[in-house]
C-alpha cells in the first residue's frame, strides 16, 4: 500500500568515491597555467525502492553520467575557489529528478599551501528545492470544500513539502464518466525537496486517508490529488517525464479549466509547458472558458 511513510523515511544513498580529473582552478597564476589533479567524492540521496523492485535503470540515477558531469566541470573554465567548483557540481547533480540531496567533497591534494600536508577538501551539501503545482478535487462526502481544506492541511504537514498555498475554491460540472455530483476544485502551490515519484506516492497516501478508490475511470471521488508540474518550465529545475506512472507536466492540464482557473487565481504569472512551448496560464484560459468553472459561493 502506498502511503505518506514513503515521504517520511530517509532516502537511500549512492556514493561515488575518487572521481578525478585535471583542472586549472585556483587563485595563483601558476594554478591557472599549470593545472593540477582534483578529486571528488559524492553522496547522492535517492529513493531506490522502485529500482530495487523493477531492476530498471530508468528508476535510479545513472552514476556513470554523474561522474562524467563531474569530470566536465573539473576540466571546465577556471575558477578561483574550489568552493565554487564544489557548488557547481552539486547544482549539476540536483538537476537529476531522482536526487533529493547531494553532498560533494572536493579534494585538492596538490594545493600550494607552503607547508607539508596531505590534502585540502571543501565539502558542500545541497538539497532539492523546487516549486510544484498540485490540483485538488472532490465531489463525494458531506462537504467537499472541507475535504479540500483538510487535504491542504495534510499537504502542509507533509515532510519534504513547504510553503503550501491553496487557491480559492471553484465548482465544476463533471465531464465524462458516470452521472455524479458537482466537483469542488482548487490548486495548491508549494516547494519540495522530494523527488517527483516520492511526492506522488505521498499524494496517493493522502488520497487513501480520505477514502479514495480507483475503481471507475473519471468516476466520483472523495479526494483527487494530481501532480501538475514540478520545477520552473524552461529552467534546469523543470522535470519532464514520459514514465506512464508519472507524466510531467500533466499531459491534460492545459485542457482543464478546473486546473487552470484556480491556478491562475493564486498565481497570475503562472506558466505551463504544452508540448515544446511554454505558455502563460492566462493565455490558455480562453480555450477552457466554456467548461463552467465558477467560484464556489
């Protein structure tokens, strides 16, 4: 059973030790002309549960690619401080969607210190911190509006999710599926340190707490939490996924007035990727104006 324990537990780790390359980083002119060897140790915090079950490389981090990125940075443009090199490596590692945190130890064993020594190291730690958009909907129970408000409180208490802001509530007539009551909808904006798959598992756990079942497609539901977007479209934080278990951005979000309308109400500058283009949500609203989304009285 999927639940919010997947967000609470400590993530697994992948460690790479002794990645080395020749570079030209340092304050002294001789360091920039002669260069020296640098070494890097990495500890990546990753949820490896899916990879352990599937034996699928797509469900883990390709550490050969990570090592190649490290070498590229070490061999890249000269920087005065190895602190900056270590931070650049950490930022590059965090562009990989499964990595929730990374610790980088950069070794400079041949630094011109002027006294006998074995090594100089700089260690930095960085955590994922990206914006996310979550759509909420419900049309079962005595008070769907109360359900959404309580679900937003659960999101605010979810480990790895912070700064949760809930939009105003809207009503939407159901489209497709069996005959069912009117929906209450909203959108929550937040920031997260969780990888998208761990966040999705946590959302499913909250749905389960509210009695959600998935027996009928487009059927009535006690609570629906959809992960719409992770990261900023067009920037390195954006997560694109064609995994059938988690499509990002949500492939039908641009067609859903019950997503776009509350989203625009809470963030008028919001943007969404549609295919190869990034469009302001405001520009998408006219296409869904006939879907009957209205403020909840």
